[in-house]
C-alpha cells in the first residue's frame, strides 16, 4: 500500500485557495449593501392622524345613484382616493362643516386634490331627491358627488359602513341624528382610514397626502 508523502498531506490540509478567499471578501463587501436593501424593503408603517382601518372587512362597497340617476360603486373611482361621508342636506351643522372641510382638504392637497373624489351619501332619501342632492353638493365643490338610494338601500349601505342614523321628530317635521366621521379609500378602492369629525383640514390633508404618495 502506498503511503502519501508529507508534501501531499500538507497540500490536502492547506487553507482554501485564492478563489475561496476572493468570494469571502466579496461577501463581506456586499453585506452592508444587502442589509440596506432589506431595510428599504421593510418600510416603517405610516403614522396617520386618522384611524387606520387597513384590512377592514366592512365599508367595502355600495350601489347607489347620483343626481342624474346613474348607478355608482366604488369601482367607478378606481385610480383616485375617495373620501365618503353620510349625512343629509337639511343638517344644520355637522354636514356642512364636513363638506366645507373636504373642500379645504382638496385645496391643501394642491395638484393632488385632483386625485381625491368626495362622495356624500344621504341618509334622508325621503327629502333629499336628486335635484336637492345635486344642488347641495355643488355648493361646496363642483367635483363633489351626492349619492342616494331608497330607504332599504340606504339602510343596507349604512349597515355595511357601520354608520348610525335615526329619524328624530321635531314638531311637525323631523331631523336626522347620525354618525359624523368620514371614510377614506385608497386608489385601489380599499378602505384605509376613518377621519374623525374634529380633525382639522390640515391633519386630514396630511393623511391623504401620505396615502396618495404610497399609491403613486
């Protein structure tokens, strides 16, 4: 039996050759770049001032008519952020305040204001006929769209969006008690934010700007 010579044993146990060394140096050099790439992929979550409802399984859609009688769903506004508010045209304070704020939000967004569609869904279809609804929304901004349904459709939409409303008698007439928040949907039509009534136009615009930048 042949016994390996001493030089052969030394060669077998020697350190890795130049190619192994180069690969090791390359891995060390690329490590910081790889770490930076991974960090960029894992972006820190956006801190909104409104309530983040990303992934919500409610407020998913509606099927209602505009002042011209055309049926609309959220899919009609794909490519834009949508701000949606439930109210009624004879509302003395909450609704006009919300829509005035919405107009100011569009102004604060500058060019991005063109990427925001504001929708107003009436909870009082008995009085808010198409003519009244169309004229009301136009007062605040020509781009705003008023939507309505019959009593059953209105109740179904409010239930889907977890909106409270109730008819309250006032002498010979009535008023409506209702929730006072706005929903925001991203350009893919997904529910993303609930804006509280007390939030300022600037706070809302800041949230919408971040949302639109994410979707750019």
